């Protein structure tokens, strides 16, 4: 892990060659937490070596679980005895994982305390759904100062109707309900591939969970869960980020382990812009199919175009001819990073209005959640300060496209979610080093 480091990038070289996709950050962290639902050993393979996994492992260790790396990418978790139900305040604000610990801790010890969670500054990101759902499952949950405290003798199955298909809220209900008494029905659930992967692990551990049509998930509570072994799916955000980088730099890359099913909406958007891809048995090749042209798209929950693909795609669109339109419907302020792109020469304007047809929660109020991008614009290398994880990778792409050197400060944001970035970029012929 690199703290307070800066990437030095010399742009202008097309990316070409082969890299291997890492395991998904947003699956690995949740599955380490799921391992706390049993006192037996859970072995996870294809775990990425990233900051968020390290933080999650440390939280679980602080509670008394053994979490050990074995080999390059396997992690063994054994929570035979948990020595405390209080997540230390030191983990407040580092990421959003602690809020998922309520379910496992309530099942193991009937009590849990969790400090306020943080995460990137891309919207308000409340945890009201999580708290409401735990209460519906029978827990008392109160905020005391900066700590959430929950208690329950045994959680009881219930009907949960999510106001929005939140990834984290769906996961926290899954983790809280698979050992609850009776049946839990989650309506309007999120069905991201990482959630399905979590369900696969829980099924191996002995849970009874059905994913039905129309975003309904039905959980039949069981008496106990056991140990299991699971290989985590490839990181569809890392895949899309590198694919956007390859097409933006007019390169040609192959990503081993990339899975088509998890990125269908991205592939459609990429093809509409003028990117091309060949899906092979062991991965996907990405390259330019012709001139890049502007598109209009809206982010959405899965199976829509993921909000975490938005930032790399915006950089790609600065290289596409015409006026592109992006309507961000998942977070209310996820375009702050575009100011730095404008300094590099991009023409991007941000609007509070909905520039799209999807029903959006940010229709009213002051939410800068739509963008117009006029391309193509050459980009100039410069000094940049990374504000958050996905914006950080998009700055790397912009620096790789740009003429001249760039110093991109805040590598720790990127290292939270992407593993071995300078190594991967260098392997693809890009000039990137940590200084
Ligand atoms: N929301 C609420 N109340 C809640 C929970 C969510 O209003 O109690 C709102 C959020 O404010 C947001 C929307 O619902 O506007 C979606 O949030 P969601 O709960 O789905 O997001 P999350 O679980 O906090 C995960 C990923 C994010 C990814 C989103 C959407 C993890 C650790 N994070 O966040 O990933 O953008 O789902 O797919 O899984 C990233 O990896 O860089 C990242 C930000």
C-alpha cells in the first residue's frame, strides 16, 4: 500500500498488451464480513490486494476474527470466537463496510456498535435504509453521539420494501436475515453481480436464498452457517476502467478473466462510442473500431450502466467527436472531478437539471448530476489532486491520453480499489510510476 504518494505519468503512448483482471473489490470486502456469520473457516480466492480489503481485514481482526493471506490472492477467515461487538472508532470514516457488520455481530452476540461510516464524497450517502431494515428485522438501533448501537435477542424475518435498490442495504439485509427466524422478503432489491456473488458464498455456507424475477430476494432463515470456499468474480469496474483507457489512448488490450455478462451495458455503450471488443473464452480484447463519436447515456443500478463506470467513460468521451450527454442518476454529486479535466483542456459543463429520460431522485433541488461533454479535445498534462477512488483512475486515463507529463497526487485513493496500478499500466506500455 502506498500512502500519500503521487503518480508521475507521461502521456501519449497507446496502451497495448495483456493484463489479468483482479477480483472484485465490492465483492471481496462483503464476503470477508459474511465469513463472520460462522465459527468455521471460510476461504476466499481471487481476493484483490487493495486498501479496502486491508481495512476490512483489520476491522474483522479487531473484532477477534483471524484473517490471513495465503498465497498471492487467497484469504482465510476464521471467526471461531469474536472478542468484542464494538467496531473501534478508528474505523470510522475509512469506508462503508462497518455498517454491514450489524447482521453478523447481532447473530453472534445479540449486540453491536458501529461508528459512523464514510466513503467517497460523491453524495450524501445516508444509511437510513440500513437502520430501518434492522429495525424491521426486530433490532433496536440508536445513534449515540457518533456511534450506532444495535441490540436483538434473535432477528426475525420480515417484508422489506427498499425505497431504492441500494447495494449496501440489500447486502446488509442478506447478512442479517440468513440466520434470522423465518422468511425475509426483500422487494426492490439490488441485483448487482457482486450481490449475486455474495449470495453464492452464503448458499455454500448453508443459507437458503432465492433471487426471483422483478428484484425480489427471498431468504429462508436457517439455524447455522458453516465454512465454505469461494472464488470471487472479476472486478467489472477495473475491467471497464482499463477498457476505457485502451480505447481512449487508441490502444489494444486483452484483459484475462474479464466477464461479458457483468459488463453488458458498458460494452453496448463502448460500441456506440466507436470502441470494439472481442469476447474470448478466457477474457475480452478492447480496441478502437473506428472514429469515436459522442453518445448520450444515463447511469443506473444493474443491469444498467454502472455509476462506477461513469468517470472513466467521461474521459473517453472527451476524445469522441460531438456533444455527449451523461445523466448520473445514482449519486447526486459525482461530477466534482470534472473541474480538473477542464483544466487539462476538456470541454465539460455540469447541470442541475436531468439531461435524460430516466426517472431520477435528483430532479428537484440543487444537484449537479448531468454533464455535457464536447469533443474531441486534446488534453494537456498537468498536476492533479485526486478527490476519490473512481475519479482517481479517470485522472490516470486523462494523463495517459494527454501530451506531456502529469503529476497525479493522492495515490492512496486509487490503491483503495485498484491493485498494482503502476505495474499494470507499465505492462501495457504506459509510462506511470509512483514518486
Ligand atoms: N442510499 C440511501 N440510503 C441508504 C443507502 C443508500 O439513500 O441507506 C442511496 C445512496 O445515497 C445512493 C444510492 O442509494 O444515492 C445508492 O447507494 P448504494 O447503497 O447502492 O451504494 P453503496 O452500497 O454505498 C456500493 C459500492 C459503490 C457503488 C454503489 C452503487 C461498495 C463498497 N460500494 O455503494 O462503489 O457506487 O454501490 O453501485 O460496494 C466504488 O467502488 O468506488 C463505489 C463508490
